[in-house]
C-alpha cells in the first residue's frame, strides 16, 4: 500500500445479527459524516455491506472503530487506492438484505460454502473435477471473468435461483462460486448446498481479495466496480481485454452509462467512439432532450 495514497477505497461486508438495525443506521450515518468519509453502506438485521472512500487516516479510524464493536470484530476489509474521491456523498441505508437476493430464508451464518483464499483458489480452479461459477450480473461478466468460468446471463443477482436448472449438470462436481468481494457467494453457495450440491466452495474476499494475493492471474478483462472508478485493472500477471466497443468492435475496458438519462443503459464503448457519440449508446439517445453533458467517464453520480 502506498504511504502517500491520497484516498483509500474500503470494501467490506459481514453477516452477523444486528437486532437494532434501525437505530444503528441513524447512529452510523451520523458517525460517518462526522468522520468525513463518503460512500454507501447497507445495514440489515443480517449484517452490514459497504464501500467507502476516505483518506488513509479516516479509513484506519473507521476500520478500528467498526472492529471495536463485538458484532463486527472479525470483519475483513479490502483496501484499494484511488487518486480522487470515489463517492460524492455518504449514504447509510436500512435494507431487508445486505445484498438483495430474494433469499431471505438463506442464512450464511448457519451454513455456506467452504471458503477458499486466493492461493487456494488458484491451485484448485483448473482441476478437471472443479467447476467455477461467476454469480455476478451480465454487465459485470462482460467486462471481466476468470478463464473457463461459467457465467450466468442475469440482469441482477435476484435471478440466481432461476439458474438452478442450468447448473444441475454440475451437481456432483466440486463447485466454486466467486463474485466481486465475496458477499453474493455467501448466499449463492448456501443456496446450492440447500438444493443438493454436495461439495461447494466460494472464493473468500472475492476477485478483489484474489488479486491482492495472486496478482490476478487468469482473470481476463477488468473488474466492474460500483463507484466512480467504474472499472479497475485486476490482472497484473497475464492481462487481456475481453470487452468490445459496441460501435467499432475494438477491444476496450471502458464501461459507460448512456448520457441520455431516460435510457441510462450500461454499455461498452472505446474513448474515441464515446466522444463522437457524446456518451450515448445510439443516435436516438444523442438527440433526446434528456441527454446529459458527457463527462468523459460515463459515470454519473446521483444528485
């Protein structure tokens, strides 16, 4: 970690009973604002899930303070560096689930897939009896994924239960699930166990944790993230680009939201074409009165 890093981005989650979730949301928002960090934190009776940004000093204080709460003393933080703020504001919100899956009956505290750390995953992923499953949404997997991983055409994680029949052929194999930071796999792997999959694992701390342990070997493309960075490079060993511009078909790691606020479609477009199209996915959107001024990134913070 660079000592002169201007900002840190922390990604974290933890399943633990939070009986006073409603009050905790109010208290935690006040605390975060006083500390001066920005980002998004979701709190539910089942735990906490967040991505925040601040100076190294602010982030260290946040991590120490959260771990001082007995409910979160075993929480793991994934730290990345960024030259500017990844978020404009601080939001702490009450949710029914810390990642919306529709699987409220699934409790990862009781049972979930066996955790694999990055080096363990790297050693296991290419074995003949192993199937690696990406449980992220399609707009994430088109930007990057592990070599030979099975991807599921899902708009959101809520669709995961509907993909069970598609995964049935792998029921008697060693199944390893992975996602960005590990949180979706907690419920995805538990759900597979619930439906008769016998030998289920998950990549602990997700793609982010894997990259920090291994240099990101065999992750093709870039990692889609849910903040102002949009995508980040993960593989520093054998990198490649798998996403292609929807206009010229040239490889590019750039993911945008359409500048037309009435569309807001997520798509892949190279910098040259995006400039020509003014950040829009089509000429129709270019001429729409709801078109925002293209900001050069395709990421538009919510007002």
